[in-house]
């Protein structure tokens, strides 16, 4: 019995310490404190200060998770209606990871983060008007969907504007990359690369294809030696090919 009690105590202590470490790593202690001690605001939503958040990436979602959304009228504007877990993006290019497993709809994420009263609008911001404290947005829906409405652009007022749109990939001046290369930043980019790799493999396996043509079809060049370039090269090597590294 004594041994069983000690085992139970040790197990319980380990579970508590693990949970504490998880809360610390995810910076969730303030969320726990708020859920117990904080009194939610009763100000009507239309009377709260207006916050507009541009983007649905890491910065925007981290901000929304920590914001007391009951104190503000919050609107999120982004052409991407999901959060993308970018560390696993390279794995989707060769089928190691399925695309649907690394995304979460932004509305689901907001509901899970106690921010269900946040409004999401699928659009892109085309202009910021500081004098009138408003932004001009353009719809990003396909033309077939837009044909059912006359709304193509609209203005959103704000009291506070959070710009968390990220940045565009850079070529560092490497000739030919913009014209001929694939970037790897969004899920759509990964799917394009995956389709191209599949097409090249199938073309190289056609009967009668000579060795020189196969080598040409299956020659890949990765521009960039940062996290994305190295991870993609590793995924490509792990699945199909041997990798040679060239310094420039």
C-alpha cells in the first residue's frame, strides 16, 4: 500500500510539473488568472474602442489570444481565412505532412481562444487613411462569387490599427528566381511545388525516356540556405534524391 501511495504521489507530481511547464512554455498563466479573477466588461460592443487587425499569422493570432476582446470592438482583416503552422510547411511539399493538418480556420481558433466576439473579414487592405482613421479593403473572393454582389471595396474605421501582415520572400538579387522559381511561404506555394515534383517524377518515368532527360527533369535547385531552404532540401533528400550543396 505504501508503495502504491508513493507511486500515485510521484505520478501526480510529475503530471502537475508537466502541466506547469506547458503553461509556462505557452505563456498561458495570465489566461488562467483572467479566467478565475477578471470580471468581463459589460460595455456594449458598438461602444467599445475599435481595433482592426491586419493578418492571421503568428503575430496577429498571438495578439488576439492575449487581448481582452470583451473590452474592444475587434475586426480581423486578411485574405487568408486560416492560421498556418509554418514549421511543418516544408513537409507538405513532398507528402510527409498533409496540408489540412497544419492549418486551423481562424474563426475556430478565435472561438478556442475565448475571442468568439471578434469579427473576421476575408479581404486585403489596399490603403491606410490616417487622417480619417480608416482603412480601405478589397474583397479577395473569386469573381464567380463577387458576381452576386456589387461590393468590391469598403472602408473600415479604427481607433487602433495592428499591422501584422508579415513580409514577402526576398531573392537577394539572385538572377532568374522571380521569373522561374517557386517561393515557399503559403500553403498554396507548397501545393504548387508538390504538384510540380509529382509531374516531373511521372514524366521522367515514361517509357523511352533516356538517362540525360531524366537527369535534367529531376535536377532541383534550392535558392536560400535559411530554415525554409534547409528544411525543404532535407525533405526532398529524405523522400527522393541525393543533395549536393554549392556555395555562391
